C-alpha cells in the first residue's frame, strides 16, 4: 500500500496544523494554520482561516484532539514552531 492509498483510506485527505510565531501577516503573535494534503497532490493546501493567539499554549488550543506534534525540520521557515498531524 502506498502513501496515497493510506491517505485515501482516512477520508481522502490528511489534515495538519502548523503553528507559527510572528509570521509576516501577524507580527508578534502565534498563528495556527490548517493545511490539507490530498492524494495525487504533493503540495498541502492552506485552509481559508487561521487562529491568532498571544501564546503558544493559546495556539495549541486550536489543534484538534488526537493530533500528534511532529515538531519541525531545521530547513523549515524560521517562523514555524511546530506541526501537528
């Protein structure tokens, strides 16, 4: 079974939430942004709305229950704090 088949079995998308600190559109704030990954499309699609918070804990309150924090990679955007899947 390849990764596209696994994603399709979970409702035809893989949802993630990325938490940023001080992105260019919300300087000095924590922002939780949802993304959806669909089979056959390697580029995650951002959701229309984001949640803005004063603290990391506040941003984490917008992460749905059951998601797991996978952290970040060194080459990620410097404003990215963590990713949840």
